[in-house]
C-alpha cells in the first residue's frame, strides 16, 4: 500500500478507471471510461484524458 504522498498510476490501453484527488481540497472523485473496440488506441486515450481534465477543472474551480 502506498502512502498519501505517493502517486499511483497504471500503464494500460483502452478502458480505464481511477480515483482522482483534488490537490486544493483533498476531495476525491472516481472516473470510469469505456472505449470498447476503439480503432485508434491513441485517440481513445486522448478522449479519456480530455474527459478527466474537464471533470478535474470543474471540481477544482
């Protein structure tokens, strides 16, 4: 088990889920993205990244 100061990450392709901690408040949210049969793995990863950033920005403001 990692301590609170250790970021956790996994390297994988396709569907993804994670718990994101907001730096300013310490609150957390869960994001889950499913990219079934994505023809372009890079495009699917970019879509997941954009979705996560939009959610993070919303809750951080």
